[in-house]
C-alpha cells in the first residue's frame, strides 16, 4: 500500500510503498477514502524538514541543551551519531482520516465491518487505529465533511477550556482552518465573535459565518477594534489559533480582555509573557492539548480504557462525536473550508500548494476507489525491497529475520548487524513506516508487519527480537519452538513463569542457541578489565553507580505490564555485568529502595557471589546529568580500576595498567552482535551460556518483585 512520509533530515515528502498494517487487539483496520492535510501541523513539519541543520537547532533550543549535556557524558562522536540517527527517522504525516472499516480486532464491539469512520489515522491507503481514536460517521454527513472532524475537535477542546456562556464576546486570533471552525463553534454557543487575521479571504469566510472581523493587513488595529466590539468593556475571552513565533498575539490578547478574562492557546506562538499584562486584570492563561482528554494517555489511546462519562464528560472520541452531530444537524458548515482536492498519488503537488499557496485552507486527498485492487494491496503485509545497493551475503552465513524496528533497533542494533556477514532477509514491525525504513537503510530483502512470516520462513534460521519488553518472552519461546537461533534484547522475561517457559523451550531444542543483549560484557573496556581481574586470586569488591536519570511515570518502560519497570528492564544489565566480572554464580542478594520511591528506580542492589566476592549496584534516577551516567569501580588486592561512561578507564596501583581512554563511547554492541552471528555460523555455543542468562534474569525479576 501507499503512505505519505516526510524525511525530516532533508525535507522531502514521499509517497512510499509500505507493507499493510496488521490488525491487533483493540484496533480496527480502515480502508481510507479521504484524508485531510493539516495546514498547521503538517506545514510546520515540512518547513522544519526543509530547514538546514543550524536552523533546526535554533527552532529547538531545549534539544540543543540535551545534545550539549550528552556530549559531556558520552562524547562528541557518539552524540553526533545519535543526532544523525534521530534526524534520519521518517515521520508519517496526517491525522484526519475517513474510511470504511475492513477488519475488527478483539475487544472492539462498538463498530462493524463496513461502517464509515473518522479517525486520527495517517495519510495511507489502509490505517490501523485504536477504538478510542475513531468515531462512526452519521449517514447524512458526507466523507468530505467528516474529514474535517479532527481539526474541529481541536477547536472544540479549546472552546471547552474557555467555557463560554450565552452572550459572551470572544476574539479568535488566526483564521486558518482551526480558527474558522472555532468561529462557527463559538457562534453555535450563542457568543459574539471577533475574528482577526491578515488574509482577506479568511476574514471574508469568518464574516460569512457570523463574525465581525479585523483585517490587520489593511492597517486595522486589533486592540482598538476589540474595545469597540465590546463597547469598551473588554472581551470575555480570546482563543489564539495562529501559528507564529511572535509573542504579540498573547500580548494583544491580554490587552483585549476584560478583568478576569481568559486566554486559551490552541495554536503555536511565542510565550514570553509580560507580568503586567496579566497581573492587574487577573487573567487566566491556558494551553489547550489537541483534541481532548485522553490525548497522550497510553491507557486511553493504546489500551482502549475509556474514562467514565460521569467524571470525564468529553474525551477525544466524544469530541469527535459531538462535531459529527453538529455536522449532521447542519450547525457546522465545513464545505467552504475545503479549498483543494488531489488524488492521493499526487501528494507531492499538494504539499507544494500547502507551502506556497496562502489561499489553501483545507486540502483533501481522494483515494483510489477500485475496491478489488485496494483490497489486494491492503492485504500485502510483506513486500520485497529493490535489490539495488544491497550487499551480497557471504555464502553459508546466517539468515536473519528481525522482529521489531523501534528506536533501539534502528539506532544501535541494526547498524551493528549490517556490518556482519549475515544475510538480512525480513524485518517486521507493526509500524509500516518503521519497517520499510529499516529494511531499506540496513539492507533487508523484505519489509513486513507480520512477525509470523519470519517464523514460517524456512530460509530464516536466526531471529532478532527488539520489541517492547512485554513481548520478549513470547517471541523468544515461539522462535525457539520454530527451531530458530534467537537473539533477544534485554530483558529476557518479565515474570518467573515466562522465564521458566523459555527454559522449557530451550531444553526442548538443543539445536538452537539463545542470546540476550547484555552488550556491556563485550565492551573493549570490560574485556580489558576482565583480563586484568582473571589473574588476581583475591576476592573482588564492586561498586556500580548508575546515574540513570528520570523518565516520566507514564513512560512505557515504567509500566510493570509493558516495560517491567526499570529494574527488570535496565538494571538487569548491571547484574549481568557484575556476574560476568566476578566469574562466579550469585548466591545471595538484597535490595534497598528509597522510601518514597513509587517508581522503584532509586535502589541499591547488593550481590554476593560463590567465591566470596560482593558488590553494590546503585541504580539512581535522582542525580545530575553532569555526573557520569555509568561508573564501574572494582577493588581487588590493593588495586582499583575505575571506568566512566565506557570512555575512560584508569588503574590505581595496578601493575602494568594505568589507563585506557577512547574518544568514542563503545558499550560493546558491535562486538556482541558479531559474537552471536559467529556462533550461529560456526555452530558453537551462545556467547553467554543459558545458565547465566537464566540466573541473571531470575535475580532481576526477584529483586523487582521484592520492592
């Protein structure tokens, strides 16, 4: 199928052939008939992509600060590679999609196959959306009208925050698509409306919807006009739907308001607020978040958990429904807002219009209506990649299928895999764009969205699993049962039951090898450290200080069911590293958790080993970014080795060793992947024996469970 993606690095907008999405629980598959280009969000993304590197940096000062902090800890070269990789990720465009339901996932009872729906799906011939991000279209609402539902819901959410009442006066600054929808919705609530813009056509449209207007391109003064509009009393509220870097809209809004008026920012403006503007009038200022409650809430958007109507009357989905009801009752007229229509295959021309034609308000894509052809394309979940530029594999090398093409895979693992002699056959990810981008960039022969194609392919003998943590154990077990060699990113499992199931799978399949992504064992500094420690007969004391940094409570890694929490998901690395350096089994562990730490990411884990060595892992999310992120210290026989951030290692009173410093951080990913591929090719045991993988994973799970 075809989908529009934007190359954020070079600014190109591309109509790409991608594999069709796969149905999953709580989702529906929609065959698209129309989709609407967002004149605000999409223009901003396209313009950002076309900017040069320095211009991009100026637009994101917070990101620049993060980059500078990363340089201090990880080094210039590592940071440069990370930034380059981030910019290389294509972005799927579009968020207002009309189509027909073609397939329904488990747990969806509100819709049926054949229903017309509006969703926040991308510009693509087939989209997969969760049930809370779509709404059924009433029979008397056309597809073109319904296509405007999502931006109308954005306008509606801003109005709900403004809380208008009958007879109040409001100003709308910025009469683009969302601004013109805001005008109509305010009029429908019995408000007097003053619209402000610099474009005569948009001002005329706002006037036709019942608003008084100020055309600032003609030299009209907006503040004076608002004063006249309210008979000198000041407006009750201002909704800013403009997109500008200027601070002027907020300043003007404050000047226009009456005492205790309210200002709602729906668009994007400069936010250098002047205290005097707000102090004397006690004004309220609020930023509206997209199309309503539920936005960016994983439980609502991805897991399908709705908010109780008695407590949250208006959600994203209910705002969609409210807009559609207004259209059905002819209280919202969106037909004049559709200014351009393009066949989907002429997408690139549409974006030229978006950037260069100021009269463009609503741009629609119309999709091919050949149902049989569309249906066939919508079922192609694996597509072949053109072979030009592909590096030919070494005969007899492992044949790899990769399940998952997320950030870690794209930035770290796949670049390392590409450098090996392995034949890269198929990468599968639920996100079609991530799958096709990874396949093309790293030389896979096929791109897909169905991981079962990998398990059923007799050519593929090796599977890399780089999905979210909750699926690791299932995919590993299924792959082993399909007689594949398996590399699975950490953690191996989230529960002891999952771990024991993998143990059963590996016991029942002696021909396959299993590897977990404990890469730090393979880092050059650690290899050197291990060689130094092996000649010492004395017991060892370890102190690992992990300055992990905080991540939000709603991040998937913090979710016990999805990420397993940071102990299982990340601290397992350091349990394994200490186990490796000690060279001895773990016989006892204890853990101390900070008393008020509900996230369980500020802990000290104490490990004791069979050879009487011991160590502490201080895994802390409450430190400074200026301190090394990972520090490894080993005390042994009157000597000390200290390693900071896998760049600088110093020996203190260590005969024959003083220091080992690198300009570029190396955490061992490349060596780890090479070791695994070599083991598969030569038929030798896994670079990390299963008893150690099991032991480390079991301890990590038990530690997490205990706190």
